[in-house]
């Protein structure tokens, strides 16, 4: 073979590798971002409480925690290429399942089932793809592409958490209006002083996207019961006014006059307008719904309101009534959201399903078929079962393994709670302690600015480890991971209205997270060194995922108990165990520097 033919072969091989390595790693990150990140935003927009979002979406990390349990099956049964293609096709079907179940009354339960399935499919796809790189690339090419693999995984996060969220936000603004939240407090120390006020001056247009405005956003209602006649007056007036202004199409009924002096639960009044005039001929149906808190506080009038370009600046009324048995201070949160928000997210998930079907078709055409990509049982004399259990045993025989596992669990103990609740914090109204940002703004800030900062922090971290070694950077990286979380304390206490300040704060925290996370990723490589490197890395990453999952599960409960201001202070305190454990973990002084230099 001539030198010219050899060069041509090298060029064709390089072109072939570039055809599938970036796209396969993009598919890995894209599936993960949909399950772990996009689900949080969707549920927030669909009116699910912070506690439920944090608890149930944290369980979605479990497949990444326990994937070492079935990872050997990917080795033993069929080829890695087969597993990759099947998983991508099934992920597309699962995303379509999410889209189909969004309009259902019990959408939370049904979509969560599909997200669970998607989590198992995505983690299995990750196992197969990581294994396929070992067979699809020569050793020299593996080291060449390792940086690009990380970059395209991060690009997928940017697309999933940024561009897709921007798409959903654009669909929301086109098809619906942004929701409003308000808090209702049953207060035994407050006298009933509520009166219905119909403003003579119509609401003025506000800048920004079309949204619902609730007035007031904090309603106190006395727990002292009122007569049925008194309460009936407010309900009848609100209904009459809503019908007169076209907010309701119900027929006005004669009030029930029996037992007018009977005592019933007290009521409060909330008014709604749109922020600006919608396009001519358009109409938006707004549902006023219970979100979280005491279920004895209910909407008894104005549950569904119809806004048009004719009545957008007139007040629509909702009447909130307490259960007559409520005697102590009780809080509930309600939301006024468009019926078309589910439609926007349904379309988004159908688009995502189509993208994964396209990835399946593309990879079926471009993925190579390496000769070594065969079931592992065909290539070794010992049985797969023996190798499986031996790899587990060797991992737990490592020096100071209990301390290592604790470190993997607690390294992200504080940051994991930020990851889970940063998006709900940004989207919650200012009255509830949040920043009141729209879906599109969150997509831009957290998905693009934040993800880009994480990527830059990770690149810098890798360069410094290469130059100085991992051990010398342990404390600087721990500090970089946790200290920037103080920006969320600032955001929660001062709630700045200038958007670029929020951009800057998120960028600082995300950069520190990316820089600090480099230590954990490199330390897992150090822990995994030995005969069963792949299996041990899967186990280490499983413990890391468990360390993200557990604090994420209870973070929402803590936040709802103490509020955003003190929650972010708690996050800073939660970082202390990681600093203590770091002093005692085993780590070779020159690790990272020496290994990378040898390559």
C-alpha cells in the first residue's frame, strides 16, 4: 500500500469517526437532560408543587444509580450497536408517550410513569454508548475524542435545558398566557373586611409576554364563619360580574334562600386581568386551581375564566372559601393558568420524539460495525455470572472504601439541592419568594448561560488538573463548588429586577459548579483504577448519582418549610460534610498530572 493510499485511508477513517462520535454523545446528553432537567420545568409550568417536583423527579436519578446492576447484560446480550439503536427508538416512543398523556386529568401520574421508563432507557443507552467507544475507536482515537465527547454532552444539555425550553416558552406565548400564583391564608386573628372593588380605570398594558395578573397575590381570610346570606352575596356578585363581562358563559341561577342564617366558611376575593391586549379574535381560557397546601380552602366561583381582546383589562373575579372547620392559621397556594399550556408542552414532546427517531435512523446508517463488538460471553472462558460478582467484590475490597463511598455521596450534598430547586425558584412569583421569570427567560439563563458556564468551568478544571495534579486542587475545587452558591442567597433576599444581574449570578454559580465537579469526576477515575475499570467506574458513578438523588428528594420539603431565603443558607451549611470527608480520602499526590502526561 502506498503512502498516498495510507493517508487517504486515515482521512476517511477520521471523517467516519466524526460522523458518529459527536452525534452519539449528543444523544446521551440529550436523553439525560430531558429526563432529569426538562421534566422539572414542565411540571412547574403544569402547576405541580415544589415538594412534589423535587421528590418525584429526584427518583428519576435512580436508574443512573443502579445501572451497574444490569450493565453486564449489555455486555452479554447482543452487540453494543444493537443496544444503542433499540434504546434510541424506544426513547422516541417514550417521549411520544409523555406527549400523549399530558392532556389527561391524572397527567402527573401517567407522565411520571413514562419518565421512569425513559430514565431506564436513557441510562441503558449510556452504558451501551460508553462501551461502544471502546470497540468503535482505536486507542489513539479514544484519547483524541475524549474532550469532544464531554463537549457534545454539554452541548446536548444546552439544547435540552435551553433551546428546547425556549421552544416551549415560545409555544406557550403563542398558544397561551403565562400563569399567575397567589397565596391564601386562613387567619383566626383577622376580621372579615373584604369588599368587592370594581376599578373605574381599566388596567394599563404592561411590557413583556402576555400573562395573567392576580390582585392581590396574598389574601388573608378570617376563620370566623359567616352566614350563608353574607357569603352568598359575594358569590352572586362575582358570578354576575363575570357573566356580564364575558368571563363566564354559565347561566345566572337564582340563589338558594334556605337556611340563610346558617354559618358557613368565610370567603375572600381575587381579581384577574391580562397584562396586555391579545390579538384580535383570540380567546384564552384560564383555570383557577388549587396548587398546594390545605385542601379545605377552595375556589367556589370563577374556576374558569374566558379572556378576549374585548375584556382583557376588566377584572374577573374568583371567590375563595374556607372550610368552616378551619380554626388555626392555614396556607394554600393557587394558580391561574391557561388551558393551552398543556398543548404547548404536548407539541414540544412530540417534536422531541421525532428528533430521537431521526437520531435512530441516522445512527443506523453511520454507526460502524466493529469486529470486536460481540457478546462478552463469546470472548472469555469464565462465565459472565462469575465475572459480574467478582467485579463487585473487588470494588468493595479497596482501601478505605467506606470513606470513599461517603465522600462520593456527600461531595454534592449542597449543590444537588440547588440543582433541583434553582428552576422552581426562578419561575415562582416574587410574592412567593421567587424571581418571577418566564419559561423563555429561564431557558436562556439556566439552559444557555448556565450550561455554557459549566462547560467553561469544566474545561479550566481539566487544564489545571493536567498541570498541577488532582490532590493539590482538592480544596480549591471544593470551595469553587460550594462558595458561589451564596449568589442564590443574594437573589432570594434581594430579588433583583434587572435581568443581567440574574444572568451574572447564575453564570458565577454554574462556572464554580463545573470547575468543582471536575475533582469528583477525576477522583472516580482514580477509584476505578484496576482490573475491572469499567465496572468500578459504573459503581462509582452510581454512588455519585445517589448523592445527587437523595438530597434532591427532600430539598423541596425543606424549601416549603423554611422558604427560599433560609433554604439557600441551609445549602451553604450542607456543604460542610464534604469538606470534612475530603481530608481523609486516599489520593495519590501526582494523580491526574502523571497519568495525563503519560498519555
